[in-house]
C-alpha cells in the first residue's frame, strides 16, 4: 500500500520477515513502485528470528510509514469470530 501511494519517494525497501512458516525468513525487496517476488530462505542467517525491514525514503515521515504498516497488519489479521 505504501509503495502504491508513495512509490516515487520510496527509494528502496528491504527486509527479512518471520511469517511463522517454514524454517527460514521471507526476504522482501522493493525499489519505488517495483516490488520483487519474495524469496523464501531455507534458514535464518543467525539466531535472531525477529522481522526487520528498512525503508530508504525521500520526504516521508517515520510516522507515515508506521501508520501504513499498522494498517497493513490490521487488514491482514483474521476476522474476529463471535461465539
């Protein structure tokens, strides 16, 4: 969503994500509006299993990026089921 809305100002994005499947992380790469297919690594490079993502941007606030990521997480969450 962030790349779609602000791709011209996102010079680079890359990260390793712990998606909870398999033994290794999913690696993501993007440049402006271009997002490469994710790579599924067979194992983590070290003992740190936390997700990490880096944005190199022009004229975008830290707050805007955090709000965009929070919205993405909310949209990807499974719906609540009431009993």
